[in-house]
C-alpha cells in the first residue's frame, strides 16, 4: 500500500460544477498538506498548503484536512474549463520531504 | 525573481550516454529538491539539499545518479550510463524559511533515452 492514495480519474464535470478531489494517507506523522495543479508537460504549481486539521479557503479553492480519518480534500467552486488539469496532493511531516499522490485528472467541459 | 529554472527543457540521449541537468532555485530558498515523474504517476523524491549539504537520498537513486549543489546556489543532477528506464520528467523544487512548506517547482527536464 502506498503512503498516499489518490484516484487517478479522469473526473469529468460540466462548467460551473463544484469539484471534490480527495486523498487518503497512512502515515500519521504527516502534518503539512499541499495541493498542486499540473498542466500537461509542465511542472506542478502550488495551489494551497495547510497545517493540521481544518479548512482553508483561497478564492474558489477550499482545502480540508481530517487527520482523524487521514483524509484530505480540495474543493473547487464554479469550475472552469481552464481548471482542466491533473491535481496532485502532497504531504510531509518533520522530514521536509513531500510525498505525492499519483494525481487526479480533472476535465471541465463547457 | 522568475521562479525555479531548469535547463534543458528536453533532452534526448542514446542509451549508455551521460546527461547532466541544471536547476536554479529561487534565490533566497535554502532547500532544493529533485524529483522524478513518469507518465500517470506523481513525482517521486530523489534527493534534497539544505544549502550545499545533501541531506537525504532516496533508495531510488542508484549509484549512476549524482547530485551537487556547490555553494548552496544552483544544483546539477547527473545520470551516468543512461538506461531506457531513466526516461522521465526530472523536476526541481525549492523552498525557504519564509515559504516553508510552499515548495515551488520548475517546469522540469524531460529526458528520453533511446
């Protein structure tokens, strides 16, 4: 079993939908949680990072962490075709070395 | 500052040749990371520097791979005697005391071994 599990998708939604992307993890030492967006043949772009449990909002994006369930989510409101990309979750504990999920491919169709 | 720069963007090489990639991190960032990503997978950690010290290496990093960060600025990743299985995107990321867990990635170097 991998330390970080993420459904590869693809997840296909209509424009304007609320998107929910999720990751589960097994290492209880993870405390810092990150979400990245990656367009084809580009490097990952940091969207948000959070510490410990709770919610964090930034524009149309909300990151949610539930440490008791070892489950994190990224919600995208009012999704746009330009949001079509692969979304990667990443997490780390005290090692400063992020461990990534395999990414979920999101397609937002007009 | 324009972010993390990687060079070259693409590299095609014959099996058995040596290749070297360069990464220029954001100037005030003291931590620099190398990752490898293959199609349909997330980035896999290879190695990490704090300033000029190489603090951690993955078991993935065979003895054909070597990385340096002289003077704690840019870094190079060299692969000797390349194999077809080395074909991947090699990503560099950096972060610093102010950005902490906000790792910034470069655009990557895509290596194809033929």
